[in-house]
């Protein structure tokens, strides 16, 4: 069996392994293969898992992490399912690996790299479809337990172990589907004798594959295949070893598990050197990694072979390199209506020069459990749902769902851990997140700052546009087109233009400390000595607390603080005004109001308060806000009172007019602008080249879309090539072509944007389309026609 194993292991593609299987009689005997999980109808379980090769691979890695933690737990003499076992991954890592606070960001590079060698991801074989090996120095399994562990389905082997991720006993089957056409996977393992009463068991191995339908199946009218594993004479193949040289980094195999996936179908963008491409992917999907892992590139195709890198998860990467990469990190606490729990939300704004592929890629908002991504959404969430389009490429929103109770979390996430389940609870959570983040004045300011840096108004550009429009006859149909049915109702009201001569307000930077010394609520004390915040029944309010602590105080790995909200007393409208009934459970969330938190940010903590559906006018709640600090805790007490509803203001009908609405700011961009009012290609908020044509800048005001400006590339290849191709040389003619190009691109972009906006209002299936990107991409080929129309048709089409 040892020789057979080596032949299988040394095959670096499914074609090589197919040759071995077809040439050996032991594999041709149908009795030497058994259905995976003991179920011939297992095809659906395998095929219904992850729809992408990366999260499928992550499930394998998660199993390796679980195996190493369970091994260490057993070595410590603790039953992993007992009450003495850790209740979280963080606690387990701190206890078993002596990692401070269970945060690998606190480990030095030498210790981190040594620990990472316990789990290795290795690429061998073909440069396009490599074979991927996953090794872990975990507990390992004895051969006769393979069927109950590696090869089982739906058993819930780890359901009662709280410090591991795997629960469903089927997630790792998803990776098999991406193993070439034959779906070959090698599983080999040896039990660590230190948790096996010192007994040295044999090294066992098997092959998993998709059953190839043969003549016997045809005769039996079998039309559906299944997944099966190799077990000669109904036993897992095995042999004795002390150690094996399996090409691991800095060690031989002695115990643990090896999984090899042949001709693994990595997606485009992840097929290259795994120390760069796959390294990024794993850091993104394993956002808060409990223990580090190693990626090891061994394919001969790459010039620098045997490159290895330590994966620590993006959270650790962000913390360790915050000064170089992060512009702002804002912590929110969402008090969800789904239950009595808090959902931490981190919004990370990267510097404009940070490549979004490094930390974000297509995952702008991630939902995690125990640090692993269970669902995500793209940039449209930030631009369309939140209304912050100018920070969409540099923003990562992390929703930590670890504290959500299991019965609720199961209604939010699919068991394949790749996306959210559609349903009322998911919709509620998503709407709560949107409402909380949209209300953030800090996020709005960050978006507007980037907008203002692009749209410093140029009088020359504005004059050109106004001169052109003033010379046009005012047509009622055109004016109606601009105003009717939401076509251009996103245009700014007069007076909202950005003034190029406007001086930015001076910002006084506060001195922020590692620990707080100030905690002061920004409300006046009433005559009765109480501090009140009155909030209308149908509205919400903010309370600002001044402090002087650094922004990361509540979520940094070490020496972090704690912020608490406690309900001291709750007085319903029906209570007697004197001696209200005390709340016997001061830590539970009140049914009268919901309190969410933002910050600390620049020395302020904001409490976002909204009356619940059960609230009535006259209800009153006494609240304590508490901020921990070394040697002293800070607290303040205030009252929230529910007031009458605010009447909805009557909307005034707009007077009919025959003038054009106030149009968005026109702006020109050049490769190397001579005028300081123009935008350079290299601007961090633009990053253009000659292929780009136009960028529409929009924002939101009072939940209404506003188009603030339109930037046109005056050094585009389309324009310069047209001038050269048509031998346009005189200064007057060149100016004419450029002015017409500028006006045409501006107006067509504006009208196309209006059409798209109306289509989105009429068809919700279009809501996820990024309108700015859509218009930019549409105009690129369209610009050629506009130039042709402006010049050639005017010059030749109507000549008699």
C-alpha cells in the first residue's frame, strides 16, 4: 500500500492520476469503492455547497484549524465537548497557544511564522490548474475512523464543540466539485499518538471521486452519478510510518492530515502565484483568522520557486499597517430589533492610494462568524444603498455576526457560508445596517471631502456651458423632459454649487490619548437636576459624548476598553409620575427605545436613539452610559423622553418655469493640467488614463439622489486620435472640436444618467447597477460616434 500511496501522491494532475487508476486492477473492482457518507444519493450534498472555488477551499482550511485546536485541547487533558473547554476560538487560541488575548497580531513575526507552519497550503503541478495540498498538524484520524469523520455526512461531529467553526459536517465536500473533471481528492491521515494513549496507529489514505457511470450502471438503468471513496476489501488502505517526506515546509509529516485536490479549478485572478493571488483571497475570506497559516508556492512555472508567505487575515493586516493604509476606522454598535444582542460593525476607509484588490476586491461589505466570511456584497451597497459613491472603492464594512444567537443566525446564513439567505430577518438586518450607516455624519463628510476635492468650480467651464444653453431656444417639451417623471429631478437646487474660491474651514485637531480622561455628555442639565433628551415618536435623535480617547479604543487587540449602555429605570406613560417602577433587569434592552453607537471618532461618541413601535408619547427611560478605563470607569446618566410626532411638512408645488434647472458642475481633466482648477489623471479619487472619458459625481441629500458634477477627460485617446486622424491643425478648429466634445459628453452623460435613474425606479432588478460605472463604460465606445456626429456630419452630411 505504501508504493500505491506514493504513486497517487506524486501525481500532479487529474490526467496523471487517471492513468494510474486505469492501469491498476485494484481500482477497477467496483467493490473497492463505497458511496461517500454511505449514501448513493449524495450528489446533491456535494453540488449544493459553495459556488466558488475559494470559499470551498476555505472550508477545508477551517477544518484544519478546528483539528489543530481540538488536538491542543485534548493534549491539555480537556474534553472538547465538556464545560471546561473554551467557549470561543479566541479563548482557545489564548489558552492553548499562549497568544496574548487570542490575537495573533500580538505575536512577533518569528513566533507567527513558526505557528503558521502547522497548517500549510501548497501548490504543485500545472500553472493554470494546480493541484492544491492542505496539510495540518492536527489530531489526525486512525484508518477505521475515516468513515465516521472525513467521509461522513450530516453527523454533526463537532456540533457540541463551541470553539470550532465547522458544525454542519458537509461544508468541505464543496471543494471536491472544483477538482478537475474527475473530482479526484486524496485524503491521508495519522492520529497523533500523544492523544491516542501513546499508541502509534497506521497512516491511512483514500481517494474521493465522482463515480464514473459504466456498463453495469447502464444495464441497471442508473442515470445519476454519486461521490465515492476508495476502500479495498471494505477497509481504508493503510501502512505503518514514522515520518514521510511530503515536500512540506521545514518538516516531515509525522501526524495530522494531508488533503490533495487534483487540478483544482481556481477562478480567474486567483490562478497565479499563490503567495500573491491566493494569499489575498484567503486573507479576505478568513478576515479574523484565529491562528496563522502558510501558503507555499512550489510550481516550476514561476521563476522564484518555493516562495512561502504567512496568512494572518485582513483584520490583523489592517491593525499592523494602519498608519500606512487606513484613513479612518469607525466602530458602530447596532442594537438589532431581531433580539437582545449587539452587532459590532467596523467601517474601514482605506487611503486612496491603496489598491482595492489587496483588502476588498469584490467584497465591500462582509458578514463574518468567528472571523470567517459567511456572506458579502459588492460596491453597490456603499454607493447605491448608503449613497456614498466616492468612497465605495476604498471602503470595507465588517459586520461581526458571532454574537447573534444560533436560531437567528441560521435564518440569516446559508449552510454553505457563501451568501445571505433571502428572508424577512435578513431584510430587517440589512435595513438596520443601512439606516445606521446612512445616518453617520462622519461617513458623509468623508464622501463629501473627496467630492469637493474633485469639483472645485472652474468659471471658464461653467461659462462655456451657460453660453451654449443660453443660446438654445427654450422648448417646453425639453424643459419637461428635464423635470418630469424623475428624469432630472436629481439636479441641485440653486446655491448649492461648490465655490472654487471658498476657503476650507480650519479643522482643529484634538489631542487623543491611549486611555480616556474625559467623558462628558453634550446635554444641558434641567432645573430638577436631570439631563433630558426629548425625541419625537416618529423620529430619532443623537446624543454626543465628548471624550479624548483614540478611535481604536474599543476594538484594538490589547488594552481595549468597554462601552456599556444600561437601562436604569423605565417609566411608561401609564406609570404613576412619582416613584416609577424600577427596572429589575438593568442590562436588558428596553422595549421603548433602541440605542445604537458610533465611535469614538475624533474624540466623540454618538448615541443614535429611536423610539420603538411599542413606545408611546410620554414614555421615559433613564439611561447610564459607561466607558471603562484603567483604574477608573467613567459614566453619565441621562433621561430619554418620547414626545409628540413631528408633522410631515406639506410639500410646495413648484412653479412652472421655462428655464433650465441648475446643472451639475462641469469639470475638465488632463494628463498634466496647466490650470490649477483642472483635475489631473493621477488624482487619487480619479486614477484615469487615456481610455477614460467621463465620470459622474453624485451624492444624496435628504434621501434624494443629487448629481453634483461631471468630469470629462480632455486628453482622452478618442479625442486626440480623432484630431490627428482628421488632420485638424488650426487653433480655431481644434478649439471648436474640443468644445463640442466637452459639451456633447457632458449633456449625453447627463441625459443617459437620467434615463438610467428612471429605469431603476421602474425596475427593482436594476437597482444593483452602478450608475456611475455604467455611464462611464457606455460613453467609452459612444464617444467615437459623438465626435463623428459633431464634425463629419456637420461638415459633409448636408452639403448640397
